[in-house]
C-alpha cells in the first residue's frame, strides 16, 4: 500500500493531453487525465466497450455527443457515459490545467 496524491507531479503547462493509469483490475480502470486546450480529433468519436464515469477535479471541459448535445463540466461536476454512446472532448480550458478522473467499468 502506498499513499499518492492526484495533484502531485502535475506540470504547470500541458503541451499534449496526458493519461496516467491509476488502477487497472478486472472490470474497472481508473485514469487521471490532464488537459489544457486539447480536444479529441475532429474526425473521431470515442465508442467504448466500457461505461465511463468522469469527474472534473480542477478546470473545465466540454463533452460533445454524436446526437449533437453537449455538456460543460467544471470543478466537481461528474457525468456517467454508457458504453457505446459516441462522444468526444470538444473543449478544455486553455489557460489552466484541467484534471479529469475517469473510471471505466463494465
């Protein structure tokens, strides 16, 4: 067992989106994602075989869905995205690091 902190080792500027796997076991995976102005590629949608629960710990980001809807998330906001619901990151705060915590589960 070791004590860690989600805000430890964070760069002040994120040149490209960073993914850190925190937990990976049967049926569940947890990632810390750092963004600063990055978005998903315009040509692609995430279409995952897992459900995704995501929370913003710091900053802000916007998730767009294939049906045209969008959700703006800021500090403390969370969202559950069922598997195979096509989505993408449409915007992240450009002037500060956004810290996402994503839990992928079956």
